[in-house]
C-alpha cells in the first residue's frame, strides 16, 4: 500500500502544482474572477487529498491494507470527479463546453462524496483500533 499511496499522492500533488500555476498565470487573464475562484477550489481540494495520500503512505504500517486501499481509491476517484469536473466547469466559457454543464454539475458532488467516504473509512479504521503493528 505504501508505494502506491505515495506514488499517487506525489502524482496528484505534481498535477496540482501545475494546475495552480496554470490558473495563476495562463487563466488569470482569461477567466472571470468567479471562474478563477472555482479553479482555485479544485486546486485546493486536489492538494488536500494529495497530501492525504502521502499521509496514508506514512501511516502504512498502522492502517490495514484493505482499508488503506479503499481510502486511496476513494481519494483518487474524488480527485478525478470533484476536481476534474470543477476544472472543466470553470473553463467552460473559455472552452465553449456549456453543453457539458448538465453532466458535469452532478458529477462534482459525487466526487465530494468520494472524498468524504475516504475520510470516513479512515475514521472508522482509527476508531476500531485495527492497528497492524
């Protein structure tokens, strides 16, 4: 679980840095302040959950593998659905993808639910005291 969580965390953070820089430089002059704030929200949540994946890797010996695998999958799914849909929604004016709004709009909260489910799995695992030391 350690290597996969760390690798995914590093990848999510790498892309988060790139998206943050892209938003701050290339999109700043092309998006409305509201759309830019949406982009920043996606970057922020991507960072939180990338760091969550790195934390999961650091806790490898204390989190049972099945629970850790679920947390990792849920966080990654949340990044793709929550952050990805917000990136696309915030740039719909620039990309001309307004037609995707009815599809992307409902995807965003599903990604948020995946984030919450990942944290819930970690919470339940911690409360059960299923430390594998």
